[in-house]
C-alpha cells in the first residue's frame, strides 16, 4: 500500500497540533452541509437533491475527506489507501454518469475554500497559536489536490477501460459483418453487437477493399466507419453508402491507391459485398494493373456482378464448357475460335439472324451465314433448345473471363 509520503509531496500535518483533530470532528457534519450547499450552488453537475444518487455520493465523499483530514492531523503517517480507493471509485462513477473531470476538480476547489475558512475559524475560537493557520491552509490545498488527482485517475481509468471495451466490441462487430453467417451460429444479434460498439446499425452498407493501404485516415468519417486489415489490404465498412458523403470521403482518402467498392447490400449481407470486392480485385490482378490513375483506381463492381458470379464458379464453368462445347475440340483452333465468337453473337442476338450476327462481329453477312451453317452442322437442333443456349452462353462467358482466354 502507498504511504501518505508517496501521495503527498509535502506533509504540513506534522506542523499541526493533534488537538485540532479533536476540535474538527464534532463539527464535521456542519462543515459537510456548508460544503454541499456551496458546491451545489457553484458547480452545475451537482445541483441535484441530496437524497439523489449524485447527492448521496457528494455528501459521502465530502464526509470522508473531512474525516481523512482529521486523521492526518492526528497521525500524519497513518494508512490512507482505503480513502484513496474511495476517490478513485468516485472518479469512475463520475465517468459512468457522463460527467467530466472539470466538474470534479471544480467541486474539490469549492470544498477546499470552505474548509480552509471553517478550519481557520476553529483555530481562532480555540485560541490556538495563529502561526498554525499557514500550514493549515497548505495542508488543505495539498490534501484536496491529492484527492482530486485520485478521482481523475479513477475517471481516466474508467474511460480507458470503456474505450478498450468499445474497441473490442467494434472488432467483434466488424468480424461478424465480414463473415458469412452459418446456420448453427449462436452469436448475439447484430443490433446488440452494434449497441456495444457504439455504432448506429445502418440499413445498408458496402465494403471497400484498399490494396496495400498502410495507414489510412478518412477525415470526418472515422467514427462511422468500421475497419479491418487482412494482409496488406484495408477493409472499410461504409454505412449508408448511397447518400454519397461517407463514400466520397473514402474516395478522397484512397486517392492514388487501388480501391474497390463492393455492391451496396443490406447490412446483414456485408460479407457478400466484401466477397464481390475481393473477386474484382483478383480479376484486376490477373488481367494486369493497367495505367489508370487518380479516381480511376477507385472502382465499383455493381456492373460486374454477372462476371463475378461466373468467376466464382469458374472451375464448374470449365466443366460445363467441356461438356457443352466439346464439338469445337474436333476443329482446327482458328476455326473453333471463329465459330465460338459466332455462337456467342448468335446467342446474344435478338432475332438470331445473320445480319445481326454480322453487325456484332463486324463481318460480312455472307460470312456470318456461312458460319451459322457450320454451327448448325455442329449442334443441330440443340441451337433451338433454351437450356442448351443458356448453358452455352454461360460456358462462353466463363471461358472469356479466363486470363488465357485469348
């Protein structure tokens, strides 16, 4: 336990007669009442009824401070840690009740002023040596400063603990939002996690993945964003991105870096927005970084969802392609490529006519007719089967997304 010498840099109580303690104790309740009245009159946060929780804490703390002061006069070397613990707890309570250290310190200063005056009156009434008044005032100031410091320590410790709890809650919420939920999960509802994290649960959200982010500051949006790091990438969860504000600030903060914005989804599907953004980044890496600069590095994937869907199932798409388009394998490579392009144009055309196909490929209509006849020879009646057309289009699109598709 800390001794008084460790709490007080100077101990003027040694210069005070112990009899002063016996004179102060019978008047403690009177002095308490006077201090309470003065503090309630001058410090706004404590203008509460004395029978309220705030009032009771105030009265008890003033009473304890006066008793401790009397103990120090009587025995300056007596153990004091139990008193200091009380004032640290008082600081913690002040934080939890939403008050500030300014209010605590102001209350201590008012109490010190009243105490100094009343103690001086007691010295005068008891005809004690007047030269003890100076060390008496010094003792009051040192004492009240030590108690104020203990209360501030308790306040700051409680705030630090609360901030740590909020940070942990924000990490837990972020991890929850970025992970695809499993049916057997028994985790708390998102609303509960969001409340613990002091994050207003939005209706919608989008994930932004920033490549090689390093330190990333988003002025004016930090409190509203949830962030995580996966390897060298930063992941930002942007709430209500459709209103433009948060996303515009993210765009400005990521200027010059590759950043991909996943689609806007319901907040419960934030993990899906992340998956889309990651797939888009993988596609970009496979196709090469390109030469874009500035805002062009800030990419949105809303118009690429079909491609991302196919990329996600690329391995299955290759199996589908081998089954549906196996007839091309028997042809010379150049001819197979031309017919594959023609089949794609045919499937994408509205009326499936030679002129439409010719316009799509930029070839002569007669060339298109020739190729269409070759396709008819390869696939026959299957070209009229909706299921075959759908599967063939999927296979062609999946093949086109491969890095080596050329």
